[in-house]
């Protein structure tokens, strides 16, 4: 009988341990949200670039490539909702006949402030000077 009790205890203990591990894994993103949106320069989609979210306080930074005016950062690599300085860089694609050419900037780095809210798309329009 004690062998049966030991097995039952072991099964229950293993199940409880799995639930705890799953709960910790589910919370490991620390409240981060996915970030997706559009980036334009003077109203036109930024063909190629990057967008960086830097927290105004404590927190993690997120960086993503912009392609055809769009970016998408998963919650795993995202940031927590809050206030961020956002830096946008735009580049001219290298010509196909010279792919090693140094990238030229489309515009000077643009910095703005944005409030990140969970589930709300980000829209940044870099003004033409």
C-alpha cells in the first residue's frame, strides 16, 4: 500500500511542478507587449530602416528593422507599456550591382517620444525638413 501512496504522491508532485514551471514560463516576458506599426517619411513608407524604443526610465530597449514602412516586434522581444524615446533611421538600399556599398541615410536620425500601450499600433511620420 505504501508503494501505491508513494506513486500517487510522485504523480501529484510532478503535476504540481509542471504547473509551477508553466506559470513561471508564461510570466517570463515580464509584461512585455508586441510592437507593430508603420513608419513614413513625409507621408511615404520608409523603404528600409530601423526603429529603436528606448525607455525613459527603467526597462529594456527594443530594435527592429523597418521594411516597406512596416515593423513587427514580438512580445518576447518587445517592451513593457510606458514612455519611450523612439529613434528612426532610414536608408537607401544598396544597388544590386554593388551590394557591398555603404548604406546612405535617407534622412537624419529622427527622435520622438511615444507612449507604448498594449495592443495599440505605433505610427511614426518623420517630417521632411
